[in-house]
C-alpha cells in the first residue's frame, strides 16, 4: 500500500449557475479501503462522482485520481478506474457476456486476455449461468450485478460506485451488498456514494458525511457515533406540544436532540443522571449522527 491517496480533492468547488453544488470540498481516500460518501439528496455526492470521472469539471480546486490530475489526465485515470453509475445504462439488446466483451475492448484489455477477463467478471457477479441471456431478460438484481462486473472487467485499481443500490428492493440490495463486501475484503479501493445509512455502516471502513457541498464529519462509523451521539439515545413519545417542552428542557441542560418521527431523541442519554424524562432507551446509531449533522428537514 502506498502513502499516496487513491483520491485527493483540495478546495474543490462546482457551481451550476447560482447554485453551488460542491463548496470547498477536501477529501482523501487511502488505497485499499472502502469509503462511504454519505449524505442526503442534494448534498453534492453525485456531482463529486461526476467530477471524479471528468464528466463535470471543477470551477476551483485540485483533484487527483490514482496520481493523475483531473481533468488533464482523465483518460489515463479512467483506464485504471471502474465506474458503476447510478442509472442502468447496459445495452439491453446484448447478452451479459457481450456487454462485458464490449467494455473489455473499450478498456483495452489485450485481445488474448479478453475471454478470461469476461469469464472472471461473470464469476464475480455470479452470472455464469446467465452469461448468454439478453440483458432485458435479466432481473433487476442481476442487471445491477452485471453493472458492477462491467466496472471490474479490466481489473481496475479503484472502483467508483454512485448510489449502487438506489431504487432496489431489500432482497436485491442484500445481493449487491454481498458482492461489494467481497470486493472490499479483497482489498479493492472503493468510493461509494449513498444516502442509505445502513449501507454505509455495513460496507464502509470509513464514512464521510456530506452536507451542502462539504464534508462535515469523517471517521469509522462506530467512532462517529461515539463522538457525536454518545452511547445511548432516549426516545420520548407524546403529542407535539409535550415533545416541544421536552426538547426545550433537555436542550437547556446541554443535551443534543433530534426528531424521530413521533418522538424526540435525546442523544448522550447515558449522562442523564436521573434528569431525563421517561422514554425508550436504545443504542446510539449512525442515523442519529447523520440527522444531527445534516439537518432534520428534507431538502
């Protein structure tokens, strides 16, 4: 493992007219880890991923991928990266094997190695028995696995996953998690953008929480929970006027709170010393941290 990060962003800004989608972003991703870029819709995650693949050009700042400066060296960087887009853009008229063969050629896998590269990618995705099935006859989970396999056909040093399980049902999401987890265990460097908290907590070695175009916290999920939410959370239920009173009272005592549907969650409840109202106690979670740092309102 080298000391040079696989990805490095410094002071990166991207504007779309009057909207600043990414605002002075600093981010490093070490080789050999899976970093989960977690944030609500509109946080700037997809714009960041587009800049990493040179589909968007930053207005300010510097960006390097695998030692290549973007956008100047984007072709070289792309040749050593695998990209799994948020939207399914497979060629539905081709079979799974043919889709992979096309990309093996596009990524300039040597002619004598292409067949083996395609078979390896099919095996990784668990699609060996459906290799000659047209894509439009594959299930949603199979198509997602094929997208990941396509991004791996040339043995990339870095895999970029943009919302890899968005819109999938829980069973299919579990299939994708197993595949991504296997790649992570093999030491593939992965940057995964997501707004699914459980996904980041389950798969990422390190989580970077993004809000309003900036990183607002970074660390191992368990460390972030301890640092921002403590050990225990107390949820107090009741009518809105009662919850407003509870929230004001505990905030006056220095406790941090968040809404959880029909309840108020009091963070760091292990420090209550008998001063807190009755409620349901549970372990503090990454969701507590996420809402605390990104806000309770839906954008």
